C-alpha cells in the first residue's frame, strides 16, 4: 500500500456519495446504515494514513493522474492533514450515527449525499496542495453547507441558508480574484511553487492577492465582521450538521488561510497583513463572547462561544511565531473535541425535549443525567478550568501571544473569557441546581459517544504530553515552509 | 521520599473523587477523612528533613516542566492548611449531605497544597485555578448570585496573574521561580523591564493575590461566599484558602522584591511597593472590622472578620522588615486556627438550631456547654487576650509596625483590634447569653466529630499562646536568621519582650486570689436567668427582653456618613453596565439583515484596499 | 508583471456593479442577480489574465500551435468556476422559493426572524 | 521558674495589699473631692473600704450560674495581673518580662470579665450597659493607640522600665512638645477608662442604674469594687509611668497618682454625660487629630 492509496480519503466519499441514489433504489431503509458504513471505512483509511505519516515522519504526496506538480494537482498529506483528516472522519462517523436519531425530515438519501460531500469538501480543503483545487473543495463544502443549513425546510433554516449563501458567494468570488492575481503574478497554481516565487513578485500585487485570498477564507473561517452568518447557520442547521460545522468545516477554512499565509512569508509587506488578522481575531473573540452573554437559546449561545474560540485559534495562528502556530493547532484539536461534545449534548436535548431554550435546560441534571454530565464537562473544559484539555492550549496561546508582542490582545481575550466563564457557569447552575423533573431514558449508543469524548477531554486534560507532541509536529508542518517546498517533487518547468 | 510530594498534593483529590463515586453515608465520610489525614501524616514525617534541606520533584506535563518543592517556608503554610483541613474533614463528617461537597472540598484542599508547594508558574497557576474552581462549586450549590460574584472576581484575579506570567515569560523566557528570580535580579543592571512594565506586573500580581486574600477593594465576594458554603467547609475556605493569597504576596517579595525596590525606591524610609501593601492591609482591617460589627447574620459577621484578620497579615507583610514577615507568618497560623474554630462553632450552632440570624438565637450556653467553651477560647484568641496565640502574633505585628516607623498603620491595628473585641463580644451575647427563645429549648450539644474538630483547633490556640517561641523559632529557621529572640516561652525583639508563660502564671495566680476572695464570701444561691427584671413572674415570650437585634445601632448612626458608600453596589452596577453594553452590541451588530452583513464585508474590503495602499 | 489591458477595467467594473446590486437592492432576487453578475466579472478577469494579445483560442488544430494560442489554464479554471456559479445560483433560487412560501415576501428587510 | 525567688513573692503580696488599700482611698478621694466641689461634706475617705467589707459580710449572695460567678473573678484576676506588670516606683515586680503593648491589653482584659458576668445575668439593662461599654472602648481605642505609639516612637522602646529610665535621664515625657499632645489625648482617653463623668456611659447611674453591674449584689459586688479599686491604682500608675517619669519611691508615685486623679475629678465634675454616638464622633474627631499630629511629630 504505497502512498497512492491515500487518495482514497478523497475518492471514497465521492464515489459513495454518487452510489447513494442506487442504494435508495434498492431499499429506503438501507441509506443511513450505508452512510454509517462509508464513514467507518473513511475512519479506517484515515487511521491508516495517520500512522503511516506519523511513523515514517514523511508526508504522503498523491499526484492526481500521475502528473508531477506543478503541471498536475497534488495532494499534500503532511502531519497536520493526517491528524485532521482523522478527526474529520471520526466526528463524521459519530455524526452519521447521531443523524439516524436526529434527522427525521424526509429525503434522507439527499441528506446522506450532502453529508458525504460536506465531509469530502472539508477533507479536500485540508489535503490539497493546489490553490485552485482548494477553491473547488471550498465551493463543494460551501454549497453542501448552504443545502444542509436549509435542510429542515423551516422559515428560519431558509433564511439562515440565504444569508450564508450571499456572504459565502461574495467571499468565494473575491477568493477567485485573489487566485487570478496570484496566478497572473507567479504563473502557477501549485502552493509549493508559489512559496518559491513569492519573494520576487511585485509586492503590491502579492499583498493584494494574499489579502483577497485570506479575505475569501476568512468568510469561511468566521473572523469578526464576516461571521454575521455563522450564528444563524449554526442555530438553524440540523444538530449533527452544526457539530460538523463547528468541529471541522470552520477549521478547514482556518487551516487553508494559515497555510496560504505562511506560504507567502517571503512577501515584503507580510507583517502588516498579520497585524490586520490579529486585530480581526481579537475582535472576533471579544464580540462573540459579549453577544453570547444574554442568549435565550443555548444552541445559539454555544455557537457564539464556538466562534469566539475559533477567533482565539485565528489569533494564535496569526502571531507569526512557531509557538503561536503550535498553540493554535493544539487549540484546534481541543476545540474540535469540546464543541463536538457540547453540540452533541445540546442537540440530543433539543431532540428529546423539543427545544434548546434555557427553560428546557432547567433541572436537566435530574431528567437526563448522562447528557447533563457531558454538557457540564464540555462547558467546564471550554471555560478553561485546569485538568481539562482547553486549559493547556489556552495557556499556550496566552504565552505565545504576549511573547509575540500582542499584550493588549491577550488582555482583551482574557477579559472576554471571563465573560465566557459567566454564561457557561450560569448554564451549569441552571442544569444542576434549578428545577426538576422525572428521569427520561437516554440512548445507550449516544451516551457511549459522549462518554468517549468526555474520556478524551479528561485524558488530554490530565496528561497532555502526547496530544502536545502531535500538535507540535502539525504546527511545524504549517510553519516550516522550506521543508514543505522540499517535500513536493517539483518539475523544473514553469514561468 | 521523591513521590512523597505527589501523594501529599494529590491524595485529597483522589479521596474526593472516591468519596464522590461511593456516595454512601458511612463510606464517603471515612474516605474523605483519610484523604484529609494523609497530608498531615506526610508533613509530620518530612518535618525533620525540611529543616535541613528541601525535597524536590519535577514532572513534565504538556511540554511544561512542573517543579514541586518542600522547603521550611512552604512546609509551614502546608502545615497550617493541614491542621485546618483535618478540622474541616471532622466538621464535614457531621454537616456534609452529599459526596458532591466532599469532592470539591478535597479538590480545593489539593489546590491549596499544590499552590504552596509548586515552584513554577504553570503549576502554580494550574492549582490556583483548580482551588478557585473547587471552592466556587461549593458555593454554587447553595446560591448562584454569590457564587458567580465570587467566581468572576477570582477569575479576573487569575487571568491578571496569567497576563503577568505571560509578560514575565516573554521578558525572561523562563517559567520556574528560580530562573525568573535570577533573571529579574540580573535585570536590575540591564533594565530590559521598564518602570511602566514592572508597575503593570506589580498591579497584576497584586490584584490576583488581593482578590484571594480579600484585600480592601476586592473583598466584596467574601461575605457572600463564606456564608453560603457549607459552614464546616468555610473554616477551610477562610482559614486556608485566604492564605494562598497571602502566600502569593510573599512570593511577590521573593521573586520581584529587588526589582520593585530598584524601580520604585523608598518613601519615607519604607519600600514604596511594600508601603502600598501595608496601607491596603490597614484599610482592609478598618473597613472589614467596622462592617463586621454591624452585621445581623452570624456567618456575615465572621466573614467580614475573616477579611479583616487577613488584612492584618497583609499589613504585616507590607511593613517589609524581617520582623514584619515573622509577625505576618505567626498571624497566618493563629488566624487559621482561631478563625477555623469560629467557623466550626458556627457550623455546630447552625446544625443544631437551624438559625443563622442573631435575633433568633440566644441563651445557648447551658444547652451547648462544650461548643460554648470552644467559642470562648476562640473569642479570647481573636480579640488578643494575652495568654492566647492571637495576642502573640498581634504583639509581633505591633512591634514590627511601630519599629518600622509606620505609626498610622499601627493606629489602624489598634482600632481594628478594638472593633474585633466589640464584634466578638456581640457574638457571645447574641448567641450564648440573654433570654433563650422558646423554640430553642430542646437544642442538644453538637455531634462528636464536630466537637473533636473544634478541640483540634482549640489546642494550638492555647499551646502557641502560652509557648509562642515554638512558632517563632521555626520561623527563624525558615528565614535562616535570628529574627525573634527568646526561648520557647519568651519573645524578645530589639525593642520589647513578652514572657507568655509568666503572664499565664500570674493570671492564674490572680484568678486564684480572686477565687479565694469569692469563696471567702457567703454561700451563693443559684436562681434561673429568667428570674430577674420580672420580679418573680415567669418571663413569657412577648416580654422576653434582650437586645440581640441592632446591637450596635449607635455605632451605625455615628458611621452613617461612611455607610452610604458600598463597594458591593458599585461592582454590581459595573456588571449591569457591562451586560447592557453586551446586549446593545449584539442587537446592533447581528441585526439579522443580510444587507447590513454584506455592508460589513464591503467595509472590510475597503479597509484591505486602504491597508494595501498605506 | 501582468500588463494592464482594457479587459481588466471591464472585469472590475462588472464586479463592482454586481457588488453594488447586492449591497443596495432590497429584493432578494435582485441580490442574486447581482451575485451572478459579480461571478461573471470574476470569470472575465480570470480569462483576461491568461490573454496574450494577438493570439487565437487555445484549441490546438493544425494551424494553431502551443505558441500561437492563448494560455489555456485560466480558460480551464473559468470552466469550473462557471459550473460552480451555476450550482450556487440554482441552490440560491430554490432557497428563495422556500423563503417566499414561509415569509410571503422577498424584501430582505422583512426576512429577519433570526437575529441578536 | 521553679526556684521561686522569695523576695519577689513578698514584694508581690505587699504590693497587692498596698494597691488595694490605696485604690479604695482613691475612690474615697474621688467621692470626697466631687462632694467638696458640689459644696457638700461627702463621705469619709475610707468609706469604700467599709462598703466592700459590708458587702462581703452579707449572709447570702444570688448567682445566675457559673459564668455569672466567673465574670467578676476573671475581671479581678486580670486586673491583678495587669498591676503586677507595671513598674511601681522602685519595685520592678515582673515588668522586665512584658512591655507597653502587653500591659495596655491586660488593662482591657477586665472589661471582658465584667461583660461576661453582665451578659450572663440575662438582664436587658446590663446588656445595654455591655453595648455602651464596648462602644466606648471601641471609640477610645484609636486615640489611645496613637498616644501610646507616640511615646514608643519618641523613646524608641516598648519596655516600661526602659521608658522610666530614659525619662529620669532626659526629663518627663510631657516636657517634649509632641508628647505633650499625646498627654492631652491620653488624658481624655484616661477619663473614659476610669468611667468618669463625661464618658461614664457604661454605668450611667440615672439611665441604666450601674449598667453591667446591675444584677450584682453581695460578694460579687464586693469583688467588682475591689477590681475597680485595683484598676484605678493600676491605671493611674500606668499614666504616671508613661508621662510623669515614674517614681523612685512610693510617696512620689502616690503624689503623681493623686495629681492625675484630681485632673480627672475636676473634668468629671464639670461636664455632663455624652451620649454614646456623640462620644464616638468626639473621640474620632479631636483626640484622633491631635494624636495623629503627635505621632507624625515623633516619627
């Protein structure tokens, strides 16, 4: 099994997505189990890729159609990509199971297809080594996200999807303009070659091109002024899809932005772009935290909290130092687990009790103790209480932030996380110490998934060494561009 | 020897988790008690080795190197926490209702021990947050508003410390205390940290430790948090947890003392930054004692009194001289011991009578004699009656403050101890004496474990009162220099002496003489308390005269000018404003109109364009 | 250095017109039309980047060799971009239909149930 | 400790008898002088001794329980202890083992004894007496402390014997301007410590008839009278030691004590009684300001 089989992580979801109508024709009930099977296979392949990359310590380069870059499009599955493809696969597998319980709206086969394409889009964005290929995967993710947001066919879902669409549309158009400029200047689309040539193209074109590229991805990665669509989309989308949004769709956008950012290090005005990104990231954290303070709907509250934590990741990645990138990646991993757990818990409450307003959460501790325990662990971890996983990455980000000179930024973020502590702990008080009710039965499998995630949080919280070493390798993969360029077997041709 | 420290720190946490898991009445109490007892055993075992050298232990967690060290100084703090911890465990055997309380009580116990023992900022910050979180959960169970107020203030403190740590890390590149201290020391010549930055660092660390110690402007959380938690836990909460804040101030001296001295120089011969701490301590003592005197609820009274007493310690450290540190450290022990005792007494009263307001209590002296005796010992010790530990430490603080030429600060202590005497006697009158309300007639004595807990805390009060030399001799060893002279029973400082044993003997002789005079007189006929102003008629409920409510109304009238201002209302208003601001921000930004969202995008594009051109 | 040719002005003006429509027009359909105008503008920009004046379309036939034709890569990119544009617009219109059913209006000001 | 030094034991016993006797005489002088100012003859000097002996001789004494008896005993015991730590004229007694702060606190301990007794008597008037006594004590604490601090800062030592020695060398404390202010402050506070006229809120005869001591009769009252006598002697001696340079022999000390007493009596016979919050406001205004000035001058 040499590297070429790694292309399966793209091929498998694509092929099985188109098989779904065939399966539906055979028997309507087989669609969801098929989805489960495919995501399980994806987990298997991603696992194999993960240990292949981490044992051999070399990235897997997949050349589409055997063409060597820069002529052909290549997939670059380095440490970060391997790690995150595995996370995407695992979370998609869990969400596939959750969808069986959560999604009741009729055209389930359409749902399964969109589900697989969303997973494909995110995996593609992370694995690709070519900027136009990145644009194509981004569009796949975007369109499936628009469709899935509107999937419930209610007024709110359609409204949220419409908002997401218009803003996403503008964002991706400008992303394309960016590609046009970069292609015009460098004559190539391959990331590695762009990194080589970035030094000697005329600075204003390079800076505008880079800025537009980052702008396009920033709409996807929910930075401050551009994330107006996110809370509505998170709230209106079906529960499993919200988990996928917050766990990896946003992160794919963020990773792509970081990858492009560090590729274009050689551009002379690089630092001014970085400073702009840091300002936007800090504003994201502060505004999102403040807006979550007096929320009536818990799902929307956790959406705001997810946006603010993503803003913190963006802050870490935009610091421009190795420590910053490592901290950002570590926080990405932790945030994915915690938000998956939280949205899973809230979604499950939404299904069982028919709504996710604060009143439904009153006395949840007595009615659904397992879910209440999961949500409590999730919220405590999100707040950054020690012996939980986010504590470690938050400390890392703060240290990196101040040593990169942004003391005011760290101060604002810490102030915002005080606000975060307030609304999460109000939620915990409402769950355990207010109201009551008789005990409801909770599904065993979902409970098992939640307990697995809780166990993951506690393991990383108590003993973060292994997770931190993974994050460091993945961070180096993004930050160390020279190694990236040397790994890609470039042909001598090109402008 | 090596992993002794790990057992010492994490034994309570493990016991807490087990107690929470086996939530059965008998078992969880036993596990909890064992968990609280292990640290005492280990500390006793390591006493000898600690005097000569220190025990170290390092583990690497998440890329950080956590160093734990047991030296003479932090052994002292850990021992104080251990004594109060054992008393708390005994108290909780009778007052705790569920495994939840055992889990978080013992988790905060682990946090405090960890804070005292850690030698690097990450471990320190981690266990500091753990301690804050655990104590918050104890209060969250009973009252949301108070617990949130407590948590927000302590999280602001913790994050201020986090910022300080990050700045230090950025400047010195190190996280463990030894290297930072070395770097800051060398920094005197290089001057990498400017005056402004060291001022910022000082303020950040001061807020962090000030919140936990309950210093003046940041003390508003204490009354609510102390009175809402389970009372026997509060003995640990106010006895040991406030010491973490004080230990932090001590740490500030050790790490940044030279740097702050170089940056800010001296003011009238005192270190400027120390002078600030002294004045914060003095104001805390006066304000908290005045508020304590006017309280109507027994828990609120002791909460404010606890804040005031910690103010003494801050003041002692603020004096800056080695005698000041000795006085402060001694007061750490005596405060932990007599305040812990007071809270256990309160726990017993509330457990047996179910009342918390002074107006409902009274005349319990006959019904709960042992608790009354323990309460009397605590009263004597807190108000500083000579043969008690409270007096010895207060005497050292007076010596230090006046010797260092800080007259007004010493004046504040005088006023503070006068007020302490007042509110302590008020407690005596309102709870133990006067006419007993009819519904308290069948009150029984407190359960046995609580009584043992009280006894454990009462013995040190007397022991270190009669023989203060035991403590000062240990402090001399901890500081390595002869600060307080004299043998076990006599304290000798350059300007004054205090022979505790002689004072006790003479007091006993005096009592003997007075007793003889008393016995020489006629026989006494004992008549009940109710047969006084009613000239023989029985004292019925509505004519049961006793002034338990508004005991100090005249003082409140004398102070009404000052009582108009309250920091508590001030902070509540700020919180309200912040929340309204958050609301308006959300309404204005996320207004739901896709058009305005696209305008935001357009604006960002404009900024990008301008940014590019600039 | 990409030489500034007249096509860029055309492309950029198209993009700005599209953006203007999205920003100002209240009716949802007009916004969607604005969106697709912007996309065509972007596609035009892509094409004009690869255009070398005086050369023919990049279809290799006997008279046209590699160095007579224009740079083919942007052309390929535009093909995909157009397909994506179509998909997005189709999705947008179907959502607009649902919106009209549920809200009874297409005025963007009124469709504001999800806010705050 | 074990080898009891008989000389000190004899001195102590002699001093106790002398102090109690002189204390009663002071109370007699107090009554006599008050009467003389009000142009009436007044009782003979030894009247208080007769009263105490009469009270001791009563057949039966009423008690409200253990604490009710313990209160006066504790008060008298504490006062005796306080007395034995003050250097009286040439007898050092135990003063080498304690200093100013210890004595200042020992002088306040009897207050707790009286409070304990009064509170356990269950009588509301005595409770009001307790409240007033405490508030007076709280009010006077700040100026009292400032005066003591001024002295210590000037002489640079806490030990009473050293202060006396320094005063004999450099002249009395009141000769020093700063300490003169401290003297004034201490004198006002002294008025409240003795419970004389302007500040006798604690035992306000008309209002709450003897305040805390209301329920006391028979030998309990006798104990309290003896306690008051010894307290009087101790406080005047303390005053003399601090400000009037102590004394080389008993006679000189006696003269100084009586002089101090007369100042207090004259002030007492002129001023009407303060109410308690007026007293608190007064103490925290003038005496505190003068005290702060005195303290700042001596730093």
